[in-house]
């Protein structure tokens, strides 16, 4: 009988705790943070113009994967951090056979997205891409360089957005290790 009455008291205390938690939650409107109700200002993307054409002297090698024969480079001169929170840069990809792709792109750390602003054509001409919508960054073979730049250089987990100089220092430091 003593065991039964203790069990009832424990169950009753648990029930009262649940009711108390629900009541408190109802009083606070379910908020979990002090400033949750404060609306973030609507994000507005800055107007973007392509940079000058990359030169070999400004290219920083980027290691992407041992599974690719292509070489990846970031143009250090083109790297900018916009007031809109977007890191913009020119990437040069050289295939094993000698073909070269040049593009001007942006990565938004807050949403883990990337955007293609311009595609290089010939030696020095920028053209608008067919699709310039923001796209989620995925860590797959085709877009591995975006994932590497996002996770290892531009948007380090658990830290504030690095400065332009910090990003360049990290890129050059990683390149010197190769």
C-alpha cells in the first residue's frame, strides 16, 4: 500500500509539472528567446558588377578533392565581403585537358546558398548566366568547391564571418600546405 501511494504521489507531481509547464508556455506565447519577436530587417541583395578579369598572379590555388584532375583557383583581388553578407569572388577552374572556366560567384553564409553572377567568355569578357537564382550549397562532386569555400574559408561553423584579410590569409595558408 505504501508503494502504491508513493507511485500516485510521483505521478501526481509529474502531472502537476506538465500542467505548470504548459501554463507558463501559454503565458509567454511559446517564445523561447528574449528577442524572438523582434523582426529581422528584410534582406536586400547589393547591386553587383563583375570585377576585372583575373590574372595568374592573383590566383590562389584551392584544394577541392583528390578525386578530381581539375585545378581550382580563387582570384584574391576579386574577393569582397558585401554589406549584404555575401562573399563574392572569381573562381577559375582548369580541367586536365587545358579547358578553363571562369565565373564570378557569391556565397551567402546565413542561408548556405550560392549564386552565379557572371560567366567568363574568351579572355576578358563577362556574360550574364541563364540562371542567376540563389541555390543551396550541396557537397557533391560537381559543386565541391562551393562546399569547401563555404565550410572551410568563408562561413566557419560557430564563428562570425571572417574579414576579407582573414579569408585571404586562410586561402594562402592552405595553398602553401599543398
